[in-house]
């Protein structure tokens, strides 16, 4: 998390993937392709565990390392991972939690067998559960709540007669937003938090079943989406097929709104809503509001509509569609910079915008631009972007944000920073507009989420402070 653009972004903490294929097939390449498709959800570490359901019980092979999926896995180590059942993980962490100890899958042997676990999200009562475990004499080797979860499943398993009952038993104690996949030597089990805060989908490729954070990861393997794992549902996949335990399913749901705005890929479908469509509609809602609230000649004073790559692009298309103005690419994005391990100075952090996004001078010169981005966190990136556009000759830059102002932290596994670091928590929209050097600024309104996601109940806690799970 070195440069300014990374520093000034909200990050998802993880992506999970699991597959159960018929005996004799090898799933490691499918997991690899699934993880590549989930790379945007976490770039700090990557890992895969596989097992052979016809082989000796308890034999789990794991490879996990710090780095991108393409850096961690090679032909050689993928070749060593042989089996027809497996799980994979990509992780993003805050600086303090970035270590191989916290990388996943977590693979463990215990008195009744072995398991490997991958987890996206945050168990908000993990500290209390961890304390109980420590009083029972349990040592912990990482600072992650995923390890706490693995131990809880193991201690339930010691008392119950199947791994799926152990997972359901552990789920009763958990509070938070989570999507978890557990591999036992013969079964693949998935569970999603009762509010459905974190996404988790079920798909199929031939005779293999796939579980993943996003449908795009299933499609990356050549498979297809079947449905979402229901909020609160525990799914067990065995040789005989699929079983569903819905004991924890509840009426009240709260799917993370920011998945649609920023985290998820636009080619994913989450809880029945296409991420692309949701972003397009957010852009439309912004434009409709401008047409109602801005002076009558506002549209005439805009020459073109553009988005900040990547997650502002689709909203910009939606905005342009309503305003009847041309949509244009105003940046060339250098996608090859990747992460740098060279510790940057403050000036170098600022230069990252300069290196990553280059304005297209012939497009922007002399133009009044309506620019859309998904969010403003600290405001530093947007301020640099506007400077770059104006240096390239843009006459005016009007900024629209396809989410409401960030005012509150997230406790469900997303690194929305603490309130004092959020520019909108201490400054009015007019002040933020002046600080970033925009000619005007407006945000999506909370009510506009209804237009974006229809009837789907959303968690909007980082915008309105109403947390579904305390
Ligand atoms: S608080 Fe914000 S980022 Fe966190 S789950 Fe809710 S909507 Fe998503």
C-alpha cells in the first residue's frame, strides 16, 4: 500500500474461492484462474490448499506466500498441488496485519481430521471468542480472526458428528460480515453471514461445484453462476451433491453497498444485481439530480463526461446517457506499474497519480469536464487528478461521486479509515470542493441507492452510521 492512489482508496480485505470436482480431476489450475479474477479484492498474499477426496484422509497440500497470485504461483508449485477439492484466497490487510502468518488458507490437523479454511470479512466478536479459546488453553499463531474461526469450528467438530454440523454450530456464535469456505478431506462447506454483508456465490463447471466471492471468478474458470449463497445459509458439497442448512437465514438483510460502487468487478452479478448495471444507474441518478438542482443551462456548460479509471467509468457512462453529452476517456492508465516495494517519499506518493494516470491532452484541452469517481476518502488523490487535468488544459472540472460522503468506519472487513481521516466527516461539500480544486462537487444521495439497487436491502453504515450488526 505504497502510493498515494492506494493510500487514498478503500480496500476490500479478501477474496475466497472453493471447488469440488469429481475424483481424478485436478483443481489447482481452476483455483489459480479464480484467484486471478479475484485479485482486485486483495493483493498482499495469495494461497491455495488442495486435497484428494479418494486419497488418505488429512492429506492437505498448501502453498501460500506474500504477493500477487501471479507472483506466488508457478508451474512447479501448482503442479505439486494435486487434488479434486480445494480452496483459495487473496488477502488485503492493513499494514500492521501484513504478514505470512495471517495469509490463508489456514490448514490445520486436529483430533478428528484436518481442514483448510478461507475467509472474507470480519468477525466483530472475535476478540471475545479468542479470549474464551485462550482460557481453554488454545494458543494462537496469527492476529487474524480467521484463525479464531478455524479453532471454533474444530472445537465444535470435536463435539459433533459431522464437519457441517460443526460449521453451523460455530456460526451460531459469530457476529459480523463474513463469507467462509471450509475444506475437509471429503467435503466443501460454505457459510455466509445472516445479513449477507459479504458476497458469496455458487456455480458449476461441468460436474464440479464452485464457490467464490464473485461470479466473475466462476466464469474465469469456464464455469457458470447458479445462485448466491443465501445470507445465513450453510452449504455442504459432497460426492452426493449439495445440501443446504438455512437455520440461520433471517428476514433482515444488509448487503454491502460498496460492493456495487467499487469493490466488485463490473462483470459480476451479486445478489441478483449486475454490478455494471448498478454503477450505470448510480451515474444516472447523479445526472438526474443535477438536472433538478443545478441552473437550467448546466448541461450546456458541460462538454464531456468522463470517469476515473476503473470504477468511475461505468457511472460516467450512465451520467452521460442522461445528460445527453459525449462520454470520453480522458486518461491513459498505466496498468503495468503494479505494487512497488520501494518505500516512497511523500513526493513520490504524489507522483504516483502522475505516473498511473496520464491525461489525454487533445481530449481535455479547452474542455469543461464532468468527472466521476466512486468515492473520496482523504481527498488527496482527487486533488492531484484535478491538477493533472487542468495542467493538460481542461477549462473546468466538475466532480461527481457515485457514493454518498464517507462519514463512518466499517467494522465488517473493509478498511474505511477512522472518522478523523475521512475528509467529508470534518468538511462540508463546499469545503471539500475548494480543497480538491474542483469547479463543483456533488455526491450520490443515500436515497439514490434505491435507484441503484432497487429493492435490495443494503448496508450503508459507512455513509449513514446505521450498522446492521452492532
Ligand atoms: S459499512 Fe460500508 S463498506 Fe462496510 S459493509 Fe457496510 S456498506 Fe460495506
